[in-house]
């Protein structure tokens, strides 16, 4: 059995239309109700309205990405239980509409983080990029987070000071906007707003955040299991502590903790090869084999790292991730379950005609279409060889 081919779509305002998605070769849609504020219940009528829009286009809503976990749950505030109950209601409403896979993450304050959204590749395409020097510029010299200097090496701090001096104010403002970019279609963060959010996590270390995640899972997983929903936690992106915040979904030990917190098929992983692949200590194939049928969703993308830990997003079949070995391991897991595990080509280069269009960073059409085509071909070849073997 092959993996289910899906595509992330950010709703009616997405520059990539549902017709574009069909032409790219995907059959399932990965999306969310981005207009619903974080923490609010997703009404069933809103879910069905979006579902119908997708169905009319000849596609199906296969995965929710994401039902966002409210910051109160992550920080374990007094309002935590209220937002957990809302989360349960949303899961029940999604199940009533027949949606079976729900992705979420547990990254405090900032979602995925990059320092450039248009890194120039040798072929003229544009990629997403992360480097510690520019993060330090933001953290130490723009955000001015207390104690930030302790988080960086002397080399990084020296280079950050140099860059801060040479950057214009417009360039500094642009850098801050990139780092705080967040999810397309959702409210943008401000420097002052980020300072306020960071204060909520004072005194919260790796152990505390982990326990808050465990508390959340112990309450929502039984509801998901009863409703027939498979939850899929997305790894931290990048998989490192940053901005003074701990990260708890970064490596094999973290994944073991999460799966052991509630031993249920409903408590699973979104295995993202780009996020986990940015940590040089992670052996992705071993992690896939160990997680096995607890992998409920797969993001396939590639990264190229340097010795400092900076990385850019490479071609889907390029970079440091052995995509052949990863795909083979995931397909071996697929043969162990009676349903199709959804995957999507995660991110893609801005290239060709898309270079002259307004696109969501990482989510332009042509780069992802190239990635999907390459991954579909890789999957077909591996499946054929598995049958012959």
C-alpha cells in the first residue's frame, strides 16, 4: 500500500488554488481554520463549510494542520484546563465530520523559525534558511532579551555585533519580521508582543514544559481515541532551544517520552524529516523504525547543515537527509497498518514563474510540485522493488 499524497493549503486566501493542487498530483488536503482564534472551539458548521469547499474541487480534507495548542496549556497557567476542554470539543467536532488525522505542535511562543525566507540557491531559486548569527542579532540586539548573551558562543556574538552595525534599520526590521513570521494567514507577532509572551515562560525549563505536554496528552488522547482520531505531534523547528525557551520534541529521547506518556495509537507523531534532520545527532531511519505504527503523518523535506548548525532547505532529494532510506522505512511502516499514512512534500523552493508571484514562504506551487513529483517517483520505485523482493 502506498502513502496518501497530500498538500498543505492555507484556505481561500492561499495563492495556490485547489485546482492547482489537483494538477500537482495530490489527492488530499492538509489545512486548518486559521480564522478561528487560537484556543477557541472549531464549530462543526465551520468545519463542514471548509470541507465542502475542498470536496467541490474534487479533493478531500485528510489532515488538520494544525489545531493550535494555546499558550496557556504549554505554560501551564490557571486557564490551562479551559483551553484543554475547548481542544477536546474541537476534536469531537472534527471526528463528527469524518476527519481522522490532527497535527499539532508544542513550541512555546514562536512556531517554526527561520532567519531568511529567500536564500539564493545556485540555480536561482529561493529557499528558507536559518543561521545562528542573525538569530543572535534579533535575540540580543533587537529583542534585547535578558541573559540572551549567555546563549551564544563568542564567535556568534562577535559576528552578530558586526552584522547589527552593518544592517540598515529596514534590514533589521525585515529580519525581525522573518523570525516572527509564524503561520501564513494568522496574526503577526511584534517585538513587544514577543517580550510579553516570553515572560509567561519565566521559570519554565525543559522538564516543566515536558510535564505540561504530558498533562495535555493524558487528557486529550483518550478523547481522540474514542473519537477515532489519530493525533500527530510535529517536531520543534528548528529542534533546538532558542530565545530562552526550552524545546521538548527534538530527538529520539523526546519522541520516546511522548509516546510513552499515553500508550495509544491515537498518540502519534508527525514525522518531519526537515525538522528532525536539522539535528545532526538524529538518525532518522532508526527513529522511524522505533516509532513504527505510531507515525500518523509524514512531512518530507531536506536540509543542508554546516558545522555551526546553520542550515538551508535543499531539494527534496538533496541535502543531508537520505530520502531513499527514509521513504523505504516509512513505506515499511505503511505496510503494517490498514489505512494510508498521509505524507506531504514539506516546503519547496520558490522557482520559475513563482519567483515573480506573491507566495507563502516555503509554500509556493512549483517547488512543492517538483518535490511531490520526485517523492511520488521515489515511492513507486521502492514499492516495486519491495514487491519484487
